[in-house]
């Protein structure tokens, strides 16, 4: 559905986007996650044809955005970071204006009514946009994106500046829209992608640094695997035996937790699953495994480590 190949965008000699590529299938809800300044808006503006790239291509449903921007734009509903609203228009006037601008062919009244129902803005249809709350204005921004019923929706930080209740409403709305549209949304908030998206693309300093669903992302980038084992047995011998196991990099004694029972932090090579050999080794020696838990990093830990460790953009 969407294919982005080797997009590069420079401002002066600074890279805003440095060689980003990805593919998105029809029906996916994909989150662009990255800190402020990562290059999310720049990527989205290129993808929607609002900004030109220095090099690279973006293809929407087989149409190259550079070769045929008019046709490609018809496939995309875009909600930019600052929605292009006209404050002195009523919602009705504004959506009619957008309808004309997009050269929409659907029956006008029915189409706009359907959108207003879906977005739940019927109540404010005849009100001036400047008199609406931030939450309603954002909905009008969504409505604008939906005019023409484009199969792809691109939403740049759609919940920024909203209060917690409005954020929940907008997230629910995105989930509903995701049933009929391919959706790409950007955010610098981890919970947002976790609650809404099927897939997460992490962008930092203009580069794509991770791509996957919440689980595989955690797994792929977790690095060394850490376990905490609670073992009944002689402390020094247990520690020595753990250290001698294949794939174990590091063992630390975390203290006594029950009589004759200590907890040990065990760090292993990423490819090694120590659990079965650990169980056998302990059983062979007559020591007892009282508990075992994984200390794998949460997506949050992964996100923080990604944005602090990765980089490589020439300044
Ligand atoms: P994000 O949306 O992830 O916060 P942006 O795509 O807006 O990031 O910005 C990426 C980088 O490009 C930032 O370092 C930003 O300062 C820079 N940048 C964006 N727009 C411009 C511009 N018009 N002129 C110069 N630098 C820009
Ligand atoms: Mg942005």
C-alpha cells in the first residue's frame, strides 16, 4: 500500500531525515514513535507530498508521489501537526470548502453528514471553528482528512495539546478509523503507540532504528537477557555453578530472601535461553529452584535506551 524508499531530507547541511525506508500493508495502524526533532513530521510531509525530499521515493498504492502528486494525494487524508483550519468559518462552511478543494465526487450532503456522524461533530456543525474547544477542533481536522474517503490516513501527533479525556476519545476514534483505513500516526508518547498501533516504527535523529510490534521490538532490541532466580542451596557454590554455565555472562547475589535461599541476577547472551539447563543443573546438585522471573526490558526501557544510545547523524 505504502512504500517509502531511501528518503533523505536536508536543511542546509543538517539531515532532518537520513535514508528512511519502510513498507506498510493495507489495513495496518502504524505508529511513528520518536522524540521531538526525530524527523517524524518531515517524513509525513514528504509522504503526503507537502514537502519534497532531496532524494528517495514514496509510492502510495503504486502511484509515485513525485510523479503524480495529484493522484497520490487523492489516496491520502492528512492531518498535519497544525490542522489547516479557518477560524472564521463554521464547521459546515469549512468542510464544504475542503470538499470543493479536493474535487470530491461523492454526493456532497450525504458524504459530509456521514463524516460528521462518524467523528461526532454533528452538534457543532453550524458553529464557528474559533469558538470550538481544542478537542472539537482536532475532530474537525480529522473530518477534513476524511473528505473524499481516502484509503490512507496520515495523522501527525493527533493528540498533542488535548486533555486526558479528549486523548482517550481521539485514540478510540483512531482505532475505529483503523478498521477501514490504513493509518500512520506519529507521536512522541510511548503509551500512545502501545494502545493504538499494530506496529511501531521508531525514528530517532532522522533514522529508522526499530520496526516491529511491541513484543518483537522488545525482544529484538533487548540485548542481553536477564533473569532473577531464587535458589535454595549453599550460596557460594550456587553462584559458582551458575557462573560456570554456558551462555552466562554475569551472576550477582541479590541477597537472602528465605532461610538458606538467595536470589541471583543472571545475565545471559541474547541468543541463550538458560531456563532448561538451569533447572537441570540445580536438580542434579539437589538444589531447589524456588522462583524464576524474567527481567527483560519493557518497551519503555527499550525506547529510552534507543533514543539515548543510537544516532549517527552528521551535524
Ligand atoms: P519531529 O516531527 O519528529 O519532531 P521534524 O520532522 O519536525 O521532527 O524535524 C526534524 C529535524 O529537522 C529537526 O532537527 C528540526 O529542527 C529540523 N527541521 C524541521 N523543519 C525545518 C525547517 N523548515 N528548517 C530547518 N530545519 C528544520
Ligand atoms: Mg513533528
